[in-house]
């Protein structure tokens, strides 16, 4: 009878004590407390979802390119001013290394 009373007392003590949180629960508690970390996790999740569903999101297929415009010089301020690239740089005929 004494053994039974001791085992019952131990079971009451162990049931009454709160269980310590697991490693994942403890990590999550500290992680959620840091607002910057939660924002960073949100950005990573959004970018990951965009990468996963890129075929659905993108309006064009990934292998569609405009070969005619590939590696052409940009049309920017020089075209608006009337200058061309050849007018700014010396031509091969007038340039003589000295």
C-alpha cells in the first residue's frame, strides 16, 4: 500500500506542474516578439510564392524574347538632343595615337 501511495503522489505532482515549452514553441515566441524578423519572414514567403507560381503570374512565356532589340544601344538623352555616338567620339581616320 505504501508503494501505491508514493506512485500516486508522484503522478499528482507531475500532472500539476506546467510542462516547459518545446524548442520550437520557445523559438517561435522569441521570433514573433521581433517585428523586423516577422516582416522579413513575410517578404521571404511572398517572394517564394511568386517564384513558385511564376508561370501563372507572368503574362509572357519565359522563352519569348525580342531578338531584334537584343543588345542594341539605348535610345536616351543623346537621341533627343540630336547627337549621335559617332559625333562624340573621334573616328578611326582622324585619330592617330601619338
